[in-house]
C-alpha cells in the first residue's frame, strides 16, 4: 500500500510535537525543585572549595606541629592585623566562623540529598489521576 506525502507529514508531526512536555508520561515536570537543587549544589561546591583551601593551608602546620601546630596557625591567622587587646576575641570569632561554615556546608549537603531523593521519588511515582 502506498502512503501519500500528506499522510507521512502528519505522522511525523505527531511524533515531533508530543502533548506531554517530558519524555515519560509518568514523570512530572518539577522545574523549581531542579533549579533549587542546582543552586544548593553550587553553594555546597563553593563551601567545599573554601574548606579545601583552608585545609590545604593547614597541612604544613599539621605535619610540623600536629594538632597544636594547627591551633597555633589558626590563632596566628586570626590575630593578624588585630590590636593585642582584642586577640582573644579575634581567635574566638575565627573558631566561630570556621564552625559556621562547616555547619553551613553540612546543612547544604543534607538539603541537596533530601531534594535529590524527593526528585527521584517524584520521577518514578505512578501518575495518580
């Protein structure tokens, strides 16, 4: 049986322009969650790079003096350019800043794990209509 050109064009048009915006009909589009996950991953990558650079800076102190050498190095960095009467406050604030960035990185890691699992559970969930 010979099919005309008009019939072939309509078949191709049906394949090209699908009614569903995603390839699998059971997958629901969740653009905002994907964007939020990308933002969280980017921020987590920046915090991880910051911590990588901090730890790389502390490696020589760790090799030479152990943990007390690291503690002394952090104190020296914290008091650089600070008047002597404010040294204890500067060291305390340095430890608070390091703890805050570590906690922030941990929160970002847990949030992206949560969103990643939520997205995968949504993409494999059956359509409940």
